C-alpha cells in the first residue's frame, strides 16, 4: 500500500511505536457478496475470544477514527458493520498483534498507541473493520472461490500462517481501496494497481475510492460513533 517514501515513514513509525506486521498484501481475487450472509464455518478455523485484561482507552481521536472509517464504507456504497471498537496502548488485547477482529463478540480491537500517525491508524482501522465486513457479508461459496483464485491454503484456518489465509488478503484489498489516498503495498504477490483495483471491484462490487473520487469529510463524534466505542 505504500510508496517508497511512505514505506520509509511507516518503518520509522513502527520502530518508534512498536507497530509491526499491521499490513499484509492481496492479489487478484473473485468473490460474490450477499448481504446478511451466514458466517463461514471452516474446520480448524481460528475464532478466539477477545482476551482483554489491560486498560482500554476512548479518546476523541479514537472516536474520530471510527467516524472516518464509517464514512469511508458509506462513501463506497457499502453497509458498514456495527462492530464494537476497543482501543488499547497494549498489544495484549490483540494477542500480540497491532489489531484484531474477534467474530465471536463482533469486536474490533486496535492495539496501537494514540500518537501513531494518521496513515498507520487509518489503515489499521480499515483493515480490521474489513475483517468484520467480510465475516458478515461473504458466503461460503464466495470464500471458497476467493481461496481457490488467490491460491491461499485456507480462508482462516488456525494452522496456516496469516499470509496463507485468504481472509487477511481480503482485508488488505478493502483497506487499500477505502483509504482516501493511494498507497502501494509491500511486494508480496501481485500488488500492481490494476490487480488491486480488480480485486476490490470483485470483492465489493464497486470501484476503489482511494483516487480522490470520494474525499474524506472532517470526522466528528456522533451518537452512533460513541455507541461503537467500548
């Protein structure tokens, strides 16, 4: 998702804030989207509960991030999930990761400190929110086609590395397309603009909005935003 310059900035952010592995990459995929689809039941699928034992936060910046993400989904013509958000300065609630979506509780957890850059936080929020969207909107058939066409080992089997799980690639494609700026992902698989654009269209049924076609409005805290913050 990053240009060479942005990648250097992101690496600097990761060194400063301990942000590691928050981006992966997607190649071309084909899926079918059906609103209200049932959750995918895959043998050995990873569905851990959220192990939150550390203090959480809910700053004005956190609220603005959630409002911004809701706006990006709506700008793309997508129904944003109603998942609850939790923000923490510790990676403990995310199982050592920088972000995590817990489908059992429909909770998005962001484990990056509040002083991280807008690009880091916005991409991470979109990435985890996209996990919620795919969980709630893709059928088993869609996921099977996604796995097959991507060449992944599984949709989300616990035995497979994250890079081999199609769910991770789907989240990256959506985060890339929903951002309000074009960034280039790390070179894993086919990350050409053409491949990512086609993947986004096939995943969501709409065009990416990272080309300036849908500028971001100034996010504000709303009653809906507040209700999603745990």
